[in-house]
C-alpha cells in the first residue's frame, strides 16, 4: 500500500493517499468506473487519471488516489462508494523460527 504524501501546506488542503471501496459494476469496466467516479469530484477525466494510483479489481472493488480532506468528504457521499480509508504502509516482521523472506 502507498504511504501518505507529506506536505507543508495547510492540512485542510493536503492530498494524501486514500483507498476508495466501491460497489462492483455490471455494465462498465472497473477502471472506467473508478475514473468516472473520481472525475465527478475532481472536475475532469484528466485530473482523475492523474490522481488515480491503482485500480483494485480482483479481491475488492475500488481504487487508491491522492485526495484532499474535502475531496474525501465529497467522494464519500457518491452513490456506489462504500468506504474511504487512508492508505497505510505496514512493515512486515519475521521472528525466530518463522524464517526470513528472501
């Protein structure tokens, strides 16, 4: 998963990586749906394509994108958006007897 983007800007306008979980679409390709959903908040398809970091299609339906807190609030209210959560970078640990990853 991606890490939040640090910034010196006001925290109310700072974009950070968010994971947006959506309903699965039946009549549209997932990535096209994700771009359309983002574009409705960001104002254009080009802005949506620039903000989109990854489109999830297998185990979950959704996408990750850099969004400001205001954009998170807006996108959370859209039909088909189930949940928006901040992305977190997790550190995997190994211990004695578990073995090491190579």
